[in-house]
């Protein structure tokens, strides 16, 4: 039987009481470590991801405390942007922190963990979208005059499951696509055999 959540300033949700593997402050993102303790999650240290908890109080190393798994939580010092996708909150590249800026460094984990419910509160549910992507790379590339393809070295730690390409400047109606995604490279190609001008592209790849 499902039970109703109640939105209150003190918060409401599902939590467990468990052991901290390091000193943890209040409202810090944490992951379940291989020693069966909770430690700070860090989006640019993939071994510490995915995050599945948020501390509800400060917890000393080796001590037990409350870890939120799903529910509402509020803090008067927060100032979240809210409204649909604008309200998404991610694991940060600063260990333990929440952010509304998508991590964009090569090798960063991209994990939405919450959504802004109001300016000073959020709905925490990291399991709902934890499989969005675990590694991201980005960059620019250019197809030069006299050529229709460019091979790009993506620099990702694994073979991309997808690569998105956006024109950096006018492509004048020509079709373009990405193919031959490999262990280290992918190819951008334009369907114009007599290309006489250069075209730049932004690209993003996700493992």
C-alpha cells in the first residue's frame, strides 16, 4: 500500500541510519562505498558515483546518522532555480555538493539527483534518473575545404554510446552525420563532395 508524502519545512521521506566512512556535513551527497560505509560522492571521480543518499545531519567518521534515500528536504540558505527541466539538480564536481550546472568535463559523471520543489526545498530521488550517463566529453571539430569528413579523437575512457554534433556555423543546407564510433575516435561527415569552405562543429559524447 503506498503512503502519502507530506511537504513540510522539516522534510519528509525515506531514510536509514548507517555508518559514515569519513566526516560528513549536513546535506551532502553520498555513495555506498565498498567498505559498507557512506562517503562523499564526486562527479569528477567516477569511482564515487552513483550517489544514492543525502545526509540529514552532520555525521562523524565511524558514527551512525540519517541518510535520506528519497523524499522532501528544505534549507533556508538554498536558492534553487525551479520549473521543469530548469529545476534539475545534479551531483557536483565538488565532493558532496549539489549543483544546477551540468558537469561537462571529460570523464565527469552526469547524474540528476533531485528537482527544485521551491527556491529553498527539493525533491530528492537519485534512483529515478541515475542511468542518464556516467561519462561525458565535449569539444569542437572542423571540416576543411576540399574535404568532407573529419576524424575526431574523443578522449573518453570508454566507447561512446552516443555522440551529438551541432553546427558551429552555417552549413548551407548540407546534411551531416556521425558514424564509425570506435574505441578512441568518431567521424563527422557532410554530404557534399565538392566542399569549398570550412565548417565547424560542437560535439558531445556520452558513455
